[in-house]
């Protein structure tokens, strides 16, 4: 070991201090140990490593997890709980094969996910339960692999297929829910991820990553690798061709020859409106303005670099309101709509019935003007509540996909 003292904090590689901490930890939490999914040193060390062997913090973390298990009925969720049909049919991803070290591999397929359709059809609790069920299933698979291989398997490899990642995936309520899922994962399945490999990441990826990275621990961020154009050969460094679906460059197919292995990795799709249980998701707005009869209101957002995303949501009171997005050269000067470049054409929205939201990628720098239009209304002023954000790409320099042969970039 480089500095002679840095031990990995795993069974068989503990410093005397760490071994002592493990003994004390077991002592402190013996009252809840029977309710834990495992009583092994391997299991306890995961909580210690996640909190840098700080006994107080590790204990608090594990006790919270035991409560979480009771609340979620985690022990039986994989067998006793059935997700609503809409999630079974239209949520994506699944476990498929093992990496070269024998860890289960989980695939997340982003493109076909319909965030709005899913969130309008299923409850937040159902999403959470779905994810907890997946985690529990993967943990059980790790236990089974451990006994099959005669060595400790406790972490999974995740493949993140970002083909088709688009603006619809940046919808605020979806990102917020995703953040809750990531937090749940960090708090309750520490050290459960070995590596997360991102493939086919489009230009929008740094913006999307920037929205969720603060939910991830430093440790998790270090485990993320963004592969470049040579992702197929890079994947095979971690997963043998026999264990890798054909669609990702391997040899594995479903019994019927399907290269996507759909029986194991769900492919999702657009959610039919017949599943919708609600018309819209309630949101909090940052600002409220009143727009006089026959007038309009402009909001200026200066975009300095291309590739940023503008995201908005608004509702009106009592009646519809016009909305459009324009581009002008400089800040501060008021320009008539007709003299600006039209980015999103002005339309009248029934935002008093259903809140309106949208996103655009700002392909060129300049001042983007969000314009609320009430010029058509002779008698009625309009009250509009809105939130607008400028989403920047992540500045993590390592985000650029690596094409080098060494282990590719981590974030």
C-alpha cells in the first residue's frame, strides 16, 4: 500500500483501528442486528466505510435503515408487493448477466422513459417502492452470487444507456423524484454500487448530470465513467461477451434471439393517456406577476454560452394567457416582440386549467426573452405564477467522454 497505512476497510484488510471500530459497532447495534438483512462483518463494514468509520454516524445511518426497512416492508417487498400495471409496462431497465468479477449488472434505459406519463399515472410512493424492490432483488442476487462463487459479492455494476436522453427527461417534477430515489439509494444501500458506466451520452448529458449530481455522494461520483465512441470495446473490459446483450456489442440474446433481451431489460415507452390518474402535478412557483389588460410582460435571461437549457413552468388565474420565447442581442433594452427572433411562437395556453411547462436548449448566446401576452384581452388583467431556471452544463472537466484505453473518465 502506497502510504503503508491506507487499508480498504474490507474483511481481511482492516487496520487495527478499523477492526476495533467494527467490534464496537457490532456491540452498539446488537439490538437491531436481527432486523438487518445480514449480520456479517461484510455487511457491517459497508455502513462503516460509508461514514469513514465514524461510529456515531454509522450507527445513526444503520438505525435509520432498519426503520426504513420496516416502513417499506423491504424484507418481503420483492415477493409480496406488485407494482401498478403502468410501472410494470412502461418503466424501463432490469438486471441482466454478470460482470467479469461476478457482480450482477443492472441496465437503465433512459431514452424510452416517458417521465410525465409515468408521474401522472403512478404515485411517488409506487416509484419509490419499485426502486426499493429492485435494490432488494439485486442485494439478494449478490448474496446468491457470493455463495455460488465462494467470495463476497456486495456491489453491482450499472450500465446507463443514455441514447435518446432529451428535454422531456429534464421535467422538474421528474428530476425532483429522481433525486429522492438517488438519496434513498445513498442512505440505504451504501457501498452497493461498484461502478456506473454511462454509454451513448448526448450533448444534453452534462446539463442532466448537473441537475442530479448534488444528490450523489463524492464516493458515488467517483464511480461514474462516461464512455466515448469506443464504448462497445470498453464495456467488454468489464463484462464478458457471453454476459453482455447483443445490442451492447455482446453475444447475449433472449431465447427468441432478441438482441435487447427484453424479457430481462424492460424497454418502456409512451404511457397511454388511459393510465393517467391526474391531470397535472402540483408545483411551487417562484414568482407571481399581474399583467394588465391589453399589455404584455417580458422576462430577460442572458445566456452566455451555448448548450444551456431554459426551463419554465407557469399557471394563470381565471383565464388563459399567451406565452412565447424570443431572442434579442442585448440586456436592458425593451424590444417589441415583432422585432425579436422568435424561438417559441406565441400561443394562448389554458394555463388556468392545466399548468404549462417547457424547456429549450439555447443553441446560441444572447438574451432570451420569455414573454407573457395579454394584449388580446380588452377587459381582463391576468395573474401569472411562474418559475424559470437556466440550467448549465456540469463543469466537471472529466465529463467529456474518454476514448483513451485506460479506465475511462470518472466524474
